[in-house]
C-alpha cells in the first residue's frame, strides 16, 4: 500500500470503466458553457450505495433513486439542473420517465438508472425539452466527466471535480468525484449533489460503511447557510475494474480504501464551501480534546454554521466571544474554565481566561482566503473538523432575487 495522490485534472471518469457526458437542453436559461442534462455510467455492472437528505420533504427523483439503489442493480445516473422536481404533483412520474429516456439512450434497463435533479422547488420538469435533449448526450471517458460535472451546476460559479489514486494489494485503484452546491447547504447525511466513482472491487457492506463513515466526517461537516435541500444525495459507484480481490471490512486494504475516499471527499466538500454564493473566504473549525466524537462534531458544526461567526469572518473581526457562545449552545459537554481558543494558532483564550492580543495583528491574520478556528475543550481525546464560509451582503442580495 502507498499513500494517496491526487490525479491531475481528475474527475468521475478517472477510474477505469466509467463514461459520462452532458448537454444543454433548455432547462436552465442559456448562457456561455451552460449544460443542464447529463449521464454518468459504469460500462459494466457495478455496486452503488448512497446517502440522502433527512429533510422530510423529498424530491420525487430522490425517492425513486433511493428505491432503485436499495434494489441493487443501479449502474448509472441521469442528472438535470435548474429544476428540483420537488413539491410537484408529477414528480415521481417525471422521475420515472427521465430514467426511462436515459436508460433507453445508453442501452440499460430502467431499474439500472438512478436520477438526481436540482434547482427550483415547486416547478415541474420540462419533459418535452428533456425528451429532445437526451439523444444528444454523448458518453466518453475523458471530457465527458467534465461535461457531466458542469451539467449538474445551478448557482455554482464553477465545476468541482477531483480524483485520487492509491495502491492496494499491488493494484492501483482510483476514486473520482464531482459535486455541486453553492447555497442551501447544511447537510444531514449528504450535501447538495455528489457523485463518486471507483474502479476498486469492494463488497457491499464495506462500500456502505465506508461511505457512511466518510460522509459523516466530510460532507456532513460543511455549512454554507444552514439550509438543507429536498434533493441532497451522495452516490458512490464501484465497478471492480482495477482487478483487486474484493475488499471487505477484514481486508488489509479496507483502511487504505476508506482513507482515499476520505481524502477525496474532504477535498470536494471544501470546494463546495469555497464556491459558496457571495463568498470569497472559507474557515475551518477544529475541535480538540472533546469528551466524545459526537460532541466534537456537534460543536464544530454549530460554530461553522453560526451567522454571527460567519459575519465576523467576513469583517475580519476577532470577536472570539461569538465562537465560545456558539460552542456553548451545541448541546455537547463543555466547561468554560477548560476551554482554550486559537485563531490560526494564535491563542486568544486559555483555560477559560482571555489573553491579551494585538487586535490589528489578528485582523491581518484573518484577512486571508482561509482562516482556522481551534477550540481545545480539555475534556477528552476526541476531535472533529467542520468548514464554513463568510456571510456576505452578496449572499443576501443573490438569494433575495433567486426566482426573479
């Protein structure tokens, strides 16, 4: 086994045996380089697992995808952007037709095709446009991955793709992925949309547990605005093209596979925050010495999603009281006299007592593309990290006119 390395210009088609493509069909308003309909497919039968929104209002597309993934035959997904296919009477019916059209186009059975849609809620899919656009989707190994990554974008400013490689049992395995999301991100078991592919051979139990573990540590630890969507989905496909013996939880390579998946997912979820609506800067919240992992995660997520903390990041304001107050309302074990707090390794509070600092120096430190907030709780050995972005006037302006 060797370390994890990133693949130059990597994406969902970097692993062996995956093809993808995307076109503009007219779902979104037209614009330079815009695409809105795409397909990602394994060229051979594969395993697929997923995690989904915990929002009780769910898109008809998500419901159908969850049913089909659990049935165990899915090897492809059709995705469209611009309309969420949520809270509409025809949602389930249109999701079925969308998968029928895509499956027929690529020569699969409909139950081998999942579907993900994203965009405006409460609007029906323009099925006539989709029927006309589907035959134009061309699946390829190379540029097709980029086209697919662009076809899932809504308010995103850019496509977000990556891939990693590592060696397991003498076989080079690759994991690729792409994500979309700039707003309505505060995930419960997923984020807006994320598609992960691997040519590793992995047993279903390990694939499910690895995805659940990694999502909990990465995608579930980002927050742009505190809102979770009706369509949030993460799908992971594994087709075994790398030729390794199928991995299970007892395999020596299981840890390496999970570590590579974690490395890729962590990179992609930070790219989501970096591309947030109206934002130019991101910050991390590192929680150390917590009483439990759940406590560490709860505090990290609460601080990262605090509107007051986000506003302070935007204004380069070292108002550490906002961080401590957010940590105290997370519902986790915390003791004021044991807390130490740092901004980019500069200590502002030690064992519950403020430390004198040069405010202008901290303001200068905070005026960087990335800021790190660290809380040491002094209660145990558990830790967690979360990522957030600044809250700007641009975010409010953009979302006040989103449908107009």
